[in-house]
C-alpha cells in the first residue's frame, strides 16, 4: 500500500453529519455532498455519527419531484433534500443518495429498499 494513505475507507465512516442535527440509527443523513444512512445514534461525546454510504437500506421515500407529485419507479435516482419530510425523493435539487429498488406511488410515501450511491 502507498505510504501516504492515511486510512482505508470501508463501507462506513464516523462523521459530523450536516443534516439532520441529531440523527438516529436508521435515518437517512447528509454529510456535505454525500448522503447515506446512520448506523447508530449521534455520539453525544464526539458529535459524530457512523454512516453507511454504500450497500442498500430500507428508508422512507416520497413520490415527488421538483414539479410536484411523481411516481418513483425501480431504478430512479433518489435525492436527500434538507427540510423535506421524508428527506428522500426524486427532487434533484438535493444530494444523490441512491437508486430506488421498488416503486412508490405518485404523491405517496413508502419505505422501500434503496441502493446507496456510495
């Protein structure tokens, strides 16, 4: 291995999450321009959260895009949008979190498997 490599990044990393301010295990989260899923609640001592950035997770997804209600189809790109509830949808103004592994009806919210973009 190269001598200047400071750490091997696996599929999870403890980071100071940008949004939300107090993530809980299982929550979709954003860290800068990357989105993932919190593996544990925010550590109150370090203010860091261990986040999974690749693989797949089941998370709430809303069937909307920037223009309003829009069904989610398998394979659609999904984005994390601060301030939206749930935070994951087809609104491409957010940060890419991954790809839908199932459908969500137009305007509906469902918990589906999402292939994380990593």
